C-alpha cells in the first residue's frame, strides 16, 4: 500500500515538472486516474479476500480519493 502511495506521489511530482501544456496536463491526470483505479482494485481484492474489513476498505477508498484530488491539484498548479 505504501508503495502505491509513493508511486502516486512520484508520478504527480514528476509530471509536475513536465511540459506545461494541456496535453501534458491531460496525460498527468490520466496517470493519476490509473493509479486510483489500480489502488481501488487492490482495496477491493483485499476486502473480498477478508484481509481488511468493510470499514477499512471505506477508509482506504476515502484516502485514495483524497490522494487523487491532491495530485490533480498539484498538476493544476504546475501546468
């Protein structure tokens, strides 16, 4: 889980220094969306296999949403 968070942060920061045009912004947002989808799938698998409770899954989903929003805000500010 921490690995996904680190990857998302690195991706957002790395894309923040990329070319500042709308195509780059769209690509960055697509990458953020892919990270969110991957994490959502991981959380769903963990919940389905009984590794985490419904409440833990909900908390992780909320955390994922917050991470996505923060990453997109960073992209908006830098591009």
